[in-house]
C-alpha cells in the first residue's frame, strides 16, 4: 500500500490542472488481442480442416470453436467508458496500476478491475446534534459541507468511504469548535466559526484526496427559555439606545438654545416669545398660562412707566396754565 501511494504521489499532483494529468490508457492492446484470438480460434475451429490445417475433427475442432466464442464474449470486458465528470483507477491483481479519465479506456478482463470516482462538487449534510457552548448553554446545530475530490487514487485507496468519513469528521469538529466558544460569539461570528471548522476538516481530509470548498452552519436552535432571555436582552438594549439617542438630542437642543440666547437681544427674545404664543393660540378652547420672566420685559415696563409719568406731568402743566389764565382775567 505504501509503495502504491508513493507511486500515486509521484505520478500526479492533485493541485495541477486535471485534464493534463490523466495517465490515460490509450493502448487498445487488450481489445485487439481478444478480438484477434477470437477470430483465429473461430476460424480454426470452423474452417481449419477445409484449408488443410491439421486440427482434427471432433474434440479439437469443438475446443477451438468454444475458445473462439469465449474470447469473443470477453471482448466487451476489455473496454469501459467514463463520463466527463468521472475518473477511475485500474487495479491489476488487486494492486494500483494506473489512472484513467473521461472517455473510453481499455483493460484486461479478469486480472484488472476499475473503481470510479465522481469529480463533481458534492453536498454533504451534517445531521443536527446537541452541542454545549463554553458558557454551558445547550443548543441544536447542523451544517452543510461542500467537497470535491481532487485525487481519485487517494480517495479510493486511502479511505473506505470518503463521503461518510468527511461527514463524521465534520460533525465531530463542529461539536468541538462550538464547545470552545460562548453563545454570543457563536451568534455573532457564525462565518468565522464555520471557516475554522473548514480549515480543520480540510487539513485532515487532504490525505483522503478531498478538497473542502466550504462549511456553512445552517441552523442554531436555542431552548425556549434562552430565546426569552435573549428577547428581553434585545428589548433592553433597544430601550438603552433610545434613551441615549433622546438624551443626545436634548443635549444638542440645549446647546443650540444657549447659542441662540447669546445671540438674541432682550427685545428679540421678547418678540420670539410673542411669536410662540401666537403659534400655540390657534385653538380658542384652550387656556394657556405662559410665564415670562420680569427681566425679559423689564425695559419695556420701565419705558411705559416713564411715558405714563411724562403724560401725567404734561396734563398737570396744561391745567396749571389754564388756571393761571383764568385768574388774570
């Protein structure tokens, strides 16, 4: 087995282009040999005596005919056909001999047998299983593995059932990898964990002539109580974000109001207050109590008071003038 495996490695690099690495058995020697023997023995058995060949009549002639018929029957066993996506290895007396690719190939009956392998990408389901995370949370997980045979000889000689082996090893690796991570990390980094599983399985299956294209975690089912806990946690997280956003908005509004107050004079602020009252006073059925600090309207009140005092003084002066005029008369 070791000698055969070394022979495989020397003959073929699995990473090379496939169509240029076929050790194709293009020689039709088995087919031609059996066809030639069938024709010779049938000719001798049937027409040998007529052409003066001393074969004899009876047993010898019958034996020649039987041998000719036997070789004729074995002619189809000297050839076989692979489809475009298939490769096969030829075993001679149970030992690896050569590799053949798509199309027709020839082999010796009885002493040579062939084993085929599908080279297309294959999808393997990793059955659902119960796993335990690092933080002791039990859950159900399954996965799907995409694989491709890149070395036909290794996949048929080094392992009995390559598909079953890949599935079983992927299942064990998935359980081990998930067991080393916590639940939050598993839910947040599913792709990274799947890539970790792929690297481990690909490294082991390289000796099997298999390339693991990708591993995807399909379903991760949590217990019902854990689903409720996660739902409450998500709700609390949303509320926390809403409070933070609201407080940030209020803080920004406060900064904007402070900047506006610094730029506005007392009269402008007073006009803004009156404008706000106008905006909210459209509904006549509501009674609005609007408190205004006195320092805002202090200047206006003082101005009105001075105007009232001046008006009163003018009236008194006018009355005094009228009284003095009447006395002179």
